[in-house]
């Protein structure tokens, strides 16, 4: 069996990044549809969320790791 990643641009910063499509955090705040967010943007967003009294985004374990080929 092999491993695979999904790759796309982060909705926050626009940088390409790889992720597990089943576990990556996403947001619909910008485009109206769910778009993946990179780990660096999650950290930046969480600072503002805490300042505004909101719970931080907690990525699922393995969100930025490869997915087993049979799992997809």
C-alpha cells in the first residue's frame, strides 16, 4: 500500500501545502465553501479566536500527514 497527500493553496495565506483531506481544518468564511487551512494559519487564527473569547481550532491528529492509500 502507498501513502498519499492532498495538495492545494491555503485559504488563509495562499501558500501550497499538503494534508490529509479527511482531517485538515477548513473554513468557509472567505469563499462560502469549505477550504483547507495550513498549520501556520491555524496558529495565527487561534490567536485572534482566543482574543475574541472563541475556542481555538484544534486540528485532528494526522491532519498534515499522509493518508494510507486504502483509507481514501
